[in-house]
C-alpha cells in the first residue's frame, strides 16, 4: 500500500508511454507476447560434460536459470512487475517451477516450489540452491506448505473461493504477509517448466493473472536438423528450444532485446557463469542480497587456470 509492498517498491521515474500500458491492457493475459528462443545445444553439452568430469553435475535447466539470473543482474528492469496498474521494482530475484513427486504407487503428483537467488550467483550457486529445494520437496511427506494448504482447503466446499478471493484482495493493495508471498510460486521473477524432462516439446505458457509473474519459460526436448554452413556444406545441428512468454507492459522492447542478448552470450559461453559478474545493477530502491549456499561446488584452482587459458 502507498507504494510499498513486502516484495517490491514503486517505480518513481519511467517512460510515460510504458507507464500508460496497464491502463490500456489491465490484465497480464492482455499483454502476453510470445517468443521463440533456440539455444545451441553443443556449447551447453560440452560444458555439462566438462563439469561432470570435474565432479559437478549440472543440468540444462540449471544453466537456463543461471543465465536468467545473470541477465537480471545486468538488466534489472526485467525484474519488475505490475500490480493494480502500478509498476514495482522487485526486491528479490526468484524462480518458480513445478516438479514431479516421488510417489509409492507411481501416480503423477506435482509440487510447486520457489527459489531465491542473489544476482551475483554463479552457476554453482544456482545449482546448489536448486538441488537443495528439489531434494527437500520431492516427497509427499516433506512437501511444501503450499501443497498441504491446498489439500486442506479443497476438503471444505466453498473455502477455496473464499481464501483465494481474500488473498487476491490483499495482494492488490500490498497487504499480503511476506511469509505468504515467500511460498506462493505465482509471485516470482520467472516461472519455468521443463517439458524436456517428460519428453514434450516447448510450450508458450500463459502468464498467470494471479500473482505478479512477468516472464514464463517453457523448455522442450532438443531438436536435431540439417542445415547449410557458410561454405555450402550440409551440417547436422541440435538446438534446445525454449518458448518464452513475457508481459510486454513491464518495459520497452529494446530493454527486452538487451536482456536476451545477455542470456545469449551466457548460452554461447556457459563457462562465463562460473564466476560472479564484474558488477551487479539494481533498480532504484530495490537492492537485495541472499546468503551464498555453503554446499556450492568450488572448482579447483588448476581447473580455473585451464579454463582461463
């Protein structure tokens, strides 16, 4: 309320044309823009194989999330959201996703988790944070409070409508408790779904009107195809397809272009994610820090020197 929210601060100065967009398109579903993003598979695969030989298991999704974190550290305007037609700088950097639970009977059950990152995180920090949260929420008996709350609400007819309606009202005016916002996966910098893990193609997922997510990534299974190089030779290539949905109201198209250019460089040179960025940029009034994970992989000095050479 009055420009202050537990997870954000009102943007004071911005382009008036951009600032008018929420009045023209009041809901996120009005402002969805869909993008194709095809990532070269080979640089990522070589990097994953190299880290595996060094004793560190890295996944494709971890690289995608690490590239997103790195891009936000350089183009923080992406880490904004719109609520009640007002722009807010997010005071946190989070990524949400759903994961399949390990069930005894083999039935398909899902859980949603949200992970907090520091803008200076390396790929090893990102990987450690993700693995810790996934391991803690993979089983039904140790699942998140959100899943347990949903199960409880659904047992009482009419209660889900009442509770969700109340949360939406409080959220609209910035009155939701921070503890609640911290577990809601719909209040996040980016939501990602890894369809490749279940053998499906990429999707262009809708952005939820509930919450304040402004970016959604949908990873698909790698695609292989033939193409022609600059010398006219037929070559075999492989790409990791990602469907991206963004809220076009958040910032200008040129800002999105700058953001995805940073991500592209991370995908072409994933080894750059092994070190923290030289400088982290923050939106006005929204600087934040998250304690580094103690169990993050640390490359041996000899390995770092080899990579530098």
